[in-house]
């Protein structure tokens, strides 16, 4: 689309160059393993010649695991001279999983997360705004929203983005806000409390932990996370008490879920933190040889298991990367059983804080 052709020019940035980029162009979507990495072409539009808004939809089927997407404005080749063209993208939806059988709709269990903190819209009148994310729900009828056990039907919900929001007037004292969602595969819920100490003053309590995670700043396994000042970009944190079945990426001990719940809680409490889940295996000792490809795939699969657990509990997928390093980064000698146990590990690297 050419900026000069847009009717609602007031929505454009004031400093946008007013150039007549009116040559036909395409939109390409690439998948890769990092920023600007274009390993696999996932989708490509027809040549875009329209100058008004038009909806484009694609079915994306990656042939490999990807962590990043690149959107590219692509002009037709070959050509003697490159030319200018613009593609304006708006209202891009979330990716939605579909069944391998195209005639069968894929249904995922719901998830609910009340976003913190609760916004104070008008403290004088005790007015607050509640924002939440409710996923895998098609309509408002599948959501039960209660304030102090009273059902509230007035709220906004977008099934595509999962965005939930409403504005409330709260009473003095304790207010309990509860959201429950249900579909064919189950139900999910979240709850938080807001205290009105006196008219015009609000004090929010920590959200109720429905998943029995550790209390805030009381991590019993990931103890290094208790001191926020010590968590820095680039820091690597080993996940102890994480147990996989032999030669498998399946978790098989309840202790493993306890430590992952601690990690989930930390990411919930620190929404700006992004991480890389790093899987490692041990190497052979002495003349014993190992299958390097198998080791790398196993370490990657275990890292992916951890990442998927966190995403399915509600952490945004764009905050988590995962990678398998195989036996390439040992922390102990592989000549002893104890050393090999130390090398076979999963770590978390802090990418940003």
C-alpha cells in the first residue's frame, strides 16, 4: 500500500516520509532461529496491488522447529533496478493451532491469567480496570466473571487475542475478583484480591496461587532467584531436581513440576524477563563413543519440554527460547559417573531483564 493513497492520514506518524511508493510488492513471512534469520519461507502473498485494507490469511506448516519470525517486503525479481514499495500491516492476529485433519477443529484447554497490577482508574470513586488473558475460548458465554461472588456480565473479550477487560467500582474492604473459563477440554480459573482501606485508597494483595507455586521471593529450589539484584542479563541458572526418564524428554517425578512451577512464578512476577532454556547431555568416557546427533536432539527435546510447560501455564511464547547443546559444554569430567550426571542438565539463561 502506498502512504499517499491512505485516506486516514492522521493515523500516520508525523515524521513518516511522504513518498509515492506505489510499485506492486509482496509480503513474505520467514521462520528461523534468531533475529533476521530466514531459514524457511513459511508464507508469501500474491503481489499486493490494492491501496485499501485487505485481509490476508495463511496456513503455516513449518518443516522444522522455529523460534523467530521475519516479515519481509519483497519486490519482484529479476529486475534491472530495485524499486520502492510499501506493505502496511495492521491487526495481525495470533497464530492459531489447527488439526492435521483440516475437517476437524483443534480444541485446546482454556487458560486464564489476571494481569497485574490492577489499574486504578479513579481512586476517589474506587474505580479500577481489570485486564486478563483468556485463551482457547470462543465467546463470552464460556467465561464466568465474578466480583465478591456476584456474577458480572459487563466485560469486553476478544477471542482472537484472548484480551479481557472491564472497569469496576469496588466496595470498602476486601474485594475478590475471579475469572473462570470452560470449553470441551476442561476449565481454568484465576483469582486476585483488592483491598479498599478507606474511600479513595486501594491496596492490592498478591494474587491467589491456584497452582500451589512457592510464595513470592521464597524459591526453595531456584534459590538464586530470591535475590533480584543478582539476576542479570547473561546469567545462567542451573535447574536442579529436574528428572527425565532415561533417553527420553518425558518428566517422571513430581519434584520436577515443583521446580518448574517456581520458574513459572518467577516469570509471572517479572514480566520483562526473557529466557533461553538450554539442554545438555553427558559425553562418552574413554573409548566409548556417543551418537552426537542423538545427544543434540535429546538435549533439545528436553529443553523444549520445559519451554512448553511454561507456555502452557501462561507465559508468552515470545519470552522463551530453547536450544539443545548436546555434550558440547561440559561442566565436569565425563570420566566419572558423578561428572556425567552434572553434565546432563537443563539450564536457564537470562536474555533480558
